[in-house]
């Protein structure tokens, strides 16, 4: 079972998510919170696999709560942030705080469920249908500097291909199939990419790829 904790200040949203996830055989809701402070305490007590975290909540917001939760020793709960298109800067902050992925609140029920499974399975949630517009906004807002160019130059051709595949929203298994390599080879490439780009996880690697324009280069 995938244990999920819901953090949102809107009781109706929490109720809808609880009903949605309650219908899934492999997911169980283990707790709820209406603000970041409650979320941190509730997550510490219930130790879920995934925290579905709203970004704007009264007092201790979702970004601060995310930063605290992701600072815990591994294995820690994975944090899946909820947002809307007009919260680009907050989402950027949430990713910098260590969020493992994010969904738009306009996502379909199917996307929410699959997003939780994706994050619980260790992959980042960067589905193009949900996040491309947001990431392109980040790319437009920030230019490529000399440091970014130097980091990109360290990537091998194969690693560059894997990074672009990550930016397209492909999972490790999908990348392995498309490149006709083993799953372990893909994981090794990703490990090298994170080290060379000096980013914490694959979500930040994808943001880096869009922010610098690397995702659109061929």
C-alpha cells in the first residue's frame, strides 16, 4: 500500500482527494493537515510514502514544510506539490526546497493517482502535459550563464540524451526501452547527470534543462 498524507487548507479539496484515493486498492490516506506546521507534525507521526502538499497555506506554508520534510534522513517521505499556473515562483521555490514533483490543481483524477504512484516509485513527476508550460516559464525567466554552459559541456552525448528524455517526462523504464539499454545503465547515467549538474535530484535536473534551454537543443 502507498501511504499518502494530504496537506491543503481547503477542506473540500482534502475531502475530494480522500474520496478519490480511497477508491484505489493500492493507496491509503494516513493523515491530513490544513497548514504547514500541522503537515510537518502529522507526517513525522504517520510516516507516509507520499505527501500531497499544497503550496499556499496559512502560517507555515507548503514550501517551508517541504524544505523541512526533505531535510530528514532517507528514507524520507516523497513530497508531491500541488499548484496552479499563476504560482510559478512558489513552485520554483518548492523544487529548490527539495520537492520530488508537482501537479497542477487542474489535473485530472487519473493524473493525480498516477502522479502519486510515480513519485512513490522513485521517479520525478514531470509529465509534459502537466508541467511543460510551467517549466518553459522558468526557462523564459532565466537565461543561460557561463556556469550552466560549463556544466552542460561535461555531459556525454548519451547523458545528454537521457537528460532530454527526463525533460520529456519519460520514466526510467521508458528511457531504457527507447535507448535499448538496461534499466541499470539508465540509473547510472542519471547518477552521473546529477553529479555533473550539481543538482540534488532528477526533478531539479529537469528544471535545469528547461531553465537553460538545454531541453530544446538537439
